C-alpha cells in the first residue's frame, strides 16, 4: 500500500509544484522590463548611460504656448503637468525619446503630442557627454492621476532591458494653477514657464 | 519476456479500431460545428447614434456624419478631395495611451477598400495624436472618398471590439487584440457643398 | 539472467562519462553557433586605428584622406566646439559614397561625441566656409567635382574641460580599420 501512496503523494506534489510555477511565472513585460534607477525630486539620479534630475513640476488647467510672438491656448479635459529638469549623457551622445507619467494606480500617460516641436521638449534634444542641458516634459492627464505620480524617462520606448530613470514627483492635485504659459526663447534657456497665462 | 499470446494480435487490432473511430468522430464533430457556425453567423447588435458603445479599449459615442471638401482643420487642401467625416466622443479605457482609434471604428462600404481615416481632435482643430487614458475627447474621423463614387445618404459603421490578453499566444506578452464587432451604427450623412 | 550489479556499475560509468562529455559539448555547440556572429560584431567596431596627423595625407578605404583642420573654439556657456575639416580624394566617388561613414570624437576617458547637425554660431562666425561642406557620406562624394577631393566637415560640442581628443573616421566597409587623428597640441 505504501508504494501506491508514495506514488500518489509524488504525483500530487508534482501537480502542486507545476501549478505554483505556472501561476507565479512573471509576465513577458516583467522579463523584458527596463532596469530602473529610482530617485526623488531635486536628486541627480544615475542610470548607466545618462543621469537626470527633476527640479520642478507644475500643474495647470490651461496651457498657453507662445512662439514667435503668437500665443495659442491648449485646453484639456483634464490637467496639464509641466516638469522641468536637467539631463546629461555619461559616455556617448544620445537622445531620450521616451517620457511617461506613471500614476499611482499604474496608468501611463505619455508626453503630449499636441504641443508643436518649436518648443524644445525632451524627445527633440540631443545630449552630449559632459554637458548637462535643461529638459522639459509636458503631460496631459485626468486630475486624479496627478497625486503620487512618477516620471519615467528612458532612451527609447521599445528597447527591452534598457535603462530607465523613475523619479517620484511631489505634484499634488491641490496645487492646480489656472493657466501656465510656455514661451520659446531665442537665446539662453530654450523656454520659460510663466504662471497665469 | 512472456511469449506473445494468440489473442494479443486481435486485441491490438481492436485497439486500432477504437482509436480510429475516436479520431473519426472528433473530426466529424469539428466539421459539423464549422458548418453550423457558417450557417448561423453571430448577429452584431445595432446601436443608435448618441449611444455609448463599449469596445473594450474605447468608449465610443457616435454623433453625426457629414461630407464636404474642407477638413476639420478649417484649411482646405491644395488638391480638393471629398471627405466623409464622422464626429464622435471617445474615451480610452485602457491603462496606456493609444492612437489606434481607426481600428475600432470602420466604415462598411460596398466598393473597394478606403484609405485609413485621419483622426482630428476637435479641441485643437488639428491632427489627433495619442489618446491618454480617462480623458474624454471629441474626435472627427475623416475618410477620403474616391473620385467618381457618390457619397451615400446613409453610412454604415462597424464598431470593432478589442480584448486584453494578459499572455498572448506568441510571446506571452500582454496586449490588446482585435475581437468581434461590437455594434453597427447607421448614420445619415449631411452633405455640404 | 545477467548479473544485475555488473550492469549497474557499467551504467553508472556511462552516466558520468556523458556528464563529462556534456561539459565539453555544450560550450563547443554554443561557440560553433555564434562564431560567425561574434566575428561580425567584432568587425563592426573600430579596433585597428590608422594613425594620421593633421595635414598628412593617408590612404584608407580606397581613398586618400587628409584632415585639413582640427581646431577647438570657445562656444558659449562653458562648452567648447571642435571643428574638423577633412577631404577624401578617390578615383571612384560613387563606391566611396555608397558606404556609410561614421565620424566620432573621443577623449582620453573613453567618452565619445557624435557630430552635431547644425553648426554652432561660433563656427559660423569664425569659419563660415565650413558650413558649405557636407557631413561625411554619400552627399559629400556626390557633390565633389570630378578629379577633385570630396570636402567634408564635422563639428562637435564638447565640455571645455575635455582633453586628449582624437577624431576617428570610419567607413563601414573598411572596419575594423579606422582613421585616427589626435588633436594637435596647442
């Protein structure tokens, strides 16, 4: 009898082990997920190919974009989030194409494609080693996504196992400004953010 | 090793027969199922304009259809083409931004396939990019109507659904995949000069 | 019946022999599969510098190359601009122009800079003719008058503190050999 019981036990054990393995297998997106470096506001966060810091995050209901003397308003069914910071390549010339806002609930919002490229935002810049340059990220999201959001920056959207920098922001739903203006500058800092339109 | 007995061969033949019958029954069953499904295609429910349709990834509310030569940007193109435009309200229900609205809303036309439509954001009077989750927007889809074909009085639109698979069949990756049509909507077309 | 214990002894030895063979066979299989790919990867990266000095004509990739200028200018805001002007004389500009060309500036610490697409205002002011030169590649060879060398230029934005800069010009078909020109000592 013990022989049969032992067989039965072995089969049950094998079934349980297989079940556990099957249900704890990581998703494909977890296996190929980028390698993350975490940081907070104002901190210089280092990834292996670049470093990034976020200095300020502002939230507004309307965004006015001023280029070449003309101002165009952009309304939204949610709010605009404007993040400013600095980035520097460490070893070779590179571009940072992918910027996302990860809300507390895990929903992602990408960099807005409504604002024209005459305003110099992160995807259009080239970063040279040894030369930090200012960086601008603009997102559009529902107001509920603002609190506890994380800014996620990577070189590209598609490369698996690439570096990624995540910065936990201090943006709050309580500080929503009525309007912000982003003005293109011809010299010096490529843009200026002005409050209240 | 024991000697093979005389009945073993008969037993083996019997086993082959049973296995063959089982396989035959299985293929007969699947064939008849296919024939039945072809004879009874699933009915796509009809929806009315103004009704919110859940496609899985999008919540679409069709409002109106019109035809004209001026696109929603307000700037007529240098080569005038007739456009058929459909106005709608959309909300992206998924967790990632998407710009694949034209996969969810398709036009049923009798003639040759149309070019994929262009999405316009009514708020900007410009091209629409990605739609962020949870943000309702008014969108106009504009199809270029081929020359010589008259624009119909009523448009038939099919709203296609999508399902989210946590692990797909190829890589085990998570993604949205096309599912069956969710609804069909008929819209009257307002003709503009 | 055969003696069972002798059979077990033999199968044990067979088992360990197979394990030992696996230790050899597995790496050998991996190497055999990826040898070509590894060789191609190594060939793609510059590994054999062909040293040259500014003003010295040197044969590389079927053309006679001369780096005519490699200077550093002060740019604004704490960075420097390095301008490289070079030319390639070849009997077959079409063939030379069909191969992609990669120009890089490297420093002593292993950092590399790629050429910028738009010339810095400092370059435009001091060396206005450099703007008419194309970047290294097909368009430069196509624009060359027959019998004359193709004129090319590349400018880089580097930190003012960068030292030991070397310019490297690599034609993809001539890799792993690449031209290496050091910044002349001031």
